C-alpha cells in the first residue's frame, strides 16, 4: 500500500516538475530527475495487467511528441513540457518493457 502511494506521488511530482521546468527553466538535471521518477513509477505503479496498455500509450505519446516537435507552430513552452513528460514516461517505459520481456522469457 505504501509503495503504491510512493509511485503515485512520483508520477504527480514528475508531471508537476515537467510543467514547471517547461515554463520556467531548462536544465539538464531536470531530465535525469524525471527519468528517475519514471523508473520509480514503472517499478511501483505498473503491474502485469496494465503493462501492455501502458506500453502502447507510452509509444503513442513518444511518437506524438516527436511529431509535434517537428511542427513550427508549436510553442517553445509546449515543446519543453512535452519533452520532459516524454522523459518521465520513457523511464517508466524501459522498466515496464524489461519486466514484460523477463516475464515472457520465463
């Protein structure tokens, strides 16, 4: 119960940090903090039943961010926020994909 709460807080803190960093500042350490928070979310929040839908949504988000960043009309703030959210999701995506691969290989 406590670990699930930690995972949920890690997700909300990661989203808040992504939005704040996207608007206020761009620093290299924010990316790594978001990836670390994403790893925590992937370890604690995503279970076997949710892994396929999470991975599909994560891939869709990653591709959407890449497509939106290529548009000249998308503002700098939105590009930064989406990039930071993608970093958060990428950390979780790597963990969930590895868990899924190990489960499948058993």
